[in-house]
C-alpha cells in the first residue's frame, strides 16, 4: 500500500499540542527521508508556522482537513497509507475520519480512550474495514499501549515457563511522574456528558467486555476499592485509566483467539507508598480524588514544558499468577511523562509499525496487542524509550 499513496503517513491535528509533538518526533527521528509524511490540520497558516517552529524540512507537505468537512477527510485519507489522528475528543470529531479510512482502505492510529465511541465505530465500520483492508488501531498512546503490551509480555513469559497462559494478571502502576493530557481530560468530560444523555453509555463504561462483541468472559475484579495487595506488598488505589485499558486488554485476547484463555481475569490499580494506616489513608485519598477536574485540570492544546516532559517517567508491573502460587512479573518503563512525551513517541512508532511491519491484508479494527504486539514492542524499545523486562 505504501508505494501506492502519495504519503506514508499524515499527522492529522499537527497544530495541536500532542500532534505537534508527533510531528516534531518524526522530523527529528526520520530526517533521512525514509518516511514520506505530511502535516494536516484546519489552518494552512498555522501548519506552516508549526512546521518552521519544530524544525521540519521546509518541503514537508501541508494538508488542509477539517472534521466539519467530511469531503476534506476523504481526500486526506486517499492520499496516505496511514493517518495518525490526534484530533479529539474522538466522539465529537473522529467519526467521519474512521468512515473515510475504512472506505478507502487507509491505515489509522489514534489516542482514543473513549470506549463508547470505539464500540460504536466497531459496530459501524469493522465489516467495511475488513473488506477494504483498512487496519484501524485505537488507543496507541499511554492508554493503552504499555498496558496492552505489558500483559502480552507477561503472558508470553508464562507460556514459556509454565506451558500455559496465566488465568490471572494484575496490572499495577508502581510509579509515575507527569500529567494526563488535556485531550484525555476533554475526552472523559465528553464521555460523561454522553452518559448523562444516554444511560447505555454508562452501562458500557462499566462492562469489561464492552469492546468484545460476541464474547463475554468470566467475572472480573472491579478495581474500585483501596486495599492492601499481598502480591506487591503495598496498598493500592483505583487507577483512572483502567476503565479503557482493561477493555482493550480483553479485546486483544478476543481478537487473537483467546491466547490468554476464556477465563482470563485482569485488573489495574495504582500502588501507593506508605505502610499501615499511612498507606491506607493515601490509597483512600487517591480513590476520592479527581485528577481530571478542578481549575487546574489540563485543557486541550495545553501541556507541560519540554523540561517537564523529559523529567517525567512511569513504571508499570504486570504480575501473572498460576494456581500453584507462583508468579512472573513483567516491568514496563517509559522515559518521558506518560501523557505527552511518551505518548507522542508511541503513536508515531505504532503508525510506522503499521506501515512497515504488519501485512496489508489484515483489515479490521484492532488493538495494538492483537495486531502488532511483537514488532511494536521491538520498535518501542529501539526508538521510543519504552523498555520491557521479565523476572
């Protein structure tokens, strides 16, 4: 497909905060011309200014496209092998682009953490995407690549060591420095607004198998109450991104033919420093906090400074348990803040992985773990500052 289109990649939303970081990463990392890419957005003037500010080559193509103009999205999709979309909330601005990519057989990656919209797109466009060879991959940022691939990694180790996958995996956020993106906050607000109008949205949000139409597994851990976790010897609290990450992990399992088993159970929580009553109090405080609310909540188009992004990091644990009390732990570390620095590198490499490492005949709506777990893991380790280890 790459040779048939004018561009390998188009970064749609390149004048936004995260889209700009993606474009900057491509300009710096693939300056050898091996990737034919373009920047897209509503304003040609803004695109030209951002192109200069990020140091992209002066001949980097600029494409005008607007979510309010479906014809412009169809024209953009027809010019590229893969579209990178950072224009959210996707339930407000993303539906026409999915339709365009599915119809034109164009690859697509985004940063979506909106399961209600994702399910609607699966229901509406998966058949068309399969028929036309469009490989559409949601959730290619901090939600949900490190979690999706972390579970895949520990399950590979479980099968190698025990001869069978683990029926139970715990995802634990051990440490994290950085902020959630303004787009994530806006997406959550849009989802809550949709839920206020339509109760079925809230029902979908609490269903761990909302993204696996046709498959419902066993009862899942809720991950809603602070408690002391003997496995990690720490107090744990609810993790706000678990509502999307757990759904993507179960979709990976379903799409891949249940390699984790039909009885697979998974949850995600944050580890809290402190022992005894101090740890309990800290876990309860986190459970009652709202990191997306208040006057200091991030806004779309805003984000941390370069210094703040580069000083950020995260460390995630994935503990596989078998029936004999044995455990295997996979550790995933990122060398930038999760919401911006690491996310912008991950989505760029996911797009290039889709372009170079995934067969063109695998049309459909995918998760990163189901479509490209092994090659994407290698790419992230080689280029994006994300490491995977097993103990």
